[in-house]
C-alpha cells in the first residue's frame, strides 16, 4: 500500500462552496472516500492510500467544476458525486465529467443545472428531440426540468408559447366535493406547473405571459381538437392518461413544436383495470425515430435523502411481489 500526500490550491471564490460550511463537505468526502482531507485558507491537503487519493482527486475535480458553474454543493451533491465515481469499482465506468452548463437562471438568480447523470441525459434528450418521454419516480426533477427547458426555449425565441397540461385524475379524493368553480377545482392539479413557472419567471413576468396567453395551463381535456404550432408543450402526470387521451395529446403537435411527456408509472391513479396511456406509449413508440425515452431512477432523486430511501423500499417490495413498474 503506497501512501500519497497532495496539496491543492483552490480558487478563493470557489473554496467556500467546495469546502462547505465549517468544512462539512470535506468531512463528508473524507469519510466516504477513506482519505484525510483538511483545509487552511484556500489550500487543500489530501493524504492516504495512493489509489484512494487519486479517486478523491477525481471527485474533487468534478465538484470544483460544478461549483464554478454555480452549483451550490450540499450533502446530495457530495453523496451523488462520490457514488458516481465509485461505480467503476463495481464494474461500471465512471465518467470524467457529468455536470452540465446551467439551463436557466431563476427570477431570484439561482442557476438551474442538471444535478445527476440521469438529469443531464434528460435535458440533452429534450434539447435534441421533438418528443421526449421522462419517466421516473417523485423527486427526480422531471417536471421542473421540463418547465425550465420550456422557459429557456421561449426566452430564446425558439418557440412562441408554452402549453402545459395535466390529466385531472383524482388521487383518492373526489373533485366534485372540492369548493369553488371548475377553474378552482382543477387549479390544485396544475399547481406544480404554475409553481415552477412562478419560480423561474417571477410574479410580474408570469402574470404578463398568462394575460397575453404566451403561457397556457389547462387540463388535458382542453387540448382536444387543437393543433399547436411553434409551441413547447408539456404533458405532466402522464401515467394517469388513458390510451385515447395519450393518442389525442400526441397528435396535437404542430410545426415548430417540441413536446415533453412526464410521468411516474409506479403511481397510476386510474380506475382498476384501466390501461395507462403512458405505459402503452412506451411500448408502442419505443422504436419510432425522433422520440427519446429517458428513465430516471432513485439515484436521480434530488429531494431529501429520505425520499430516495422510501423509493428504494417500495421498489424492493414491488420486486418481491413481481409488480415492479420499471
């Protein structure tokens, strides 16, 4: 076993982000990679087994690259990056770089960047294909990244308007018992889409686009009989579409349009025995040129660490019962 000691000089502007508050990022990295890591000012000191130090250098280089692109490094970024670079020890090839250029900047100045390999693949698929299916569990950024790409396309004048839609399927609650008129009844179903737009655009610009119908948010039933040209169209929660609804939606696409369909096929709220339009579309359209299917998994969950654990627990249960959706 060969011992190695290395000293790195980190850009003073990047060092606080890379090291973390009270050097917490370095502590987490040291524990995960089994090396000694310490900092003094903007100088970083590594020591340990030569192979482990080399691995730590690769991880630090990727994290530094992310920090330079404006990514705020926290526990998730540290855990995920270490996981990615340790995969080659399990027979999987580790990438030399997986962080991507920011897609968009929110109204409050936060840079939106894919945070996992799956998310990067998803964003690239949306950029390169007319129709993209993003399929995966809760917390993987399917909806938020799709809306971010839509806003980026609108502001760069690649499209003239955004059309965002969801099927109004009840997840255990009855729509008719909710108070208010029809719009007030369907608003909760569309809230994840409006929240993402509000975050990206800010209240004033969001309201301006809505008034001018540059942005349209409506239940899926409102799409029937229309052709949408020069639009970025998102169908969210697509696992709750029927076969007929999915076919109707996909045939709304007009010239100059781009479509993203998102869904979680482990959370289907349709009546028992009713086929999911998303599941069927994944089977029927798999070999059609120009269509991308991106499957996100528990490794792509960017919410609280507990969400990832919960998804894994449900997947284990499904595997035992032979009903795994993916």
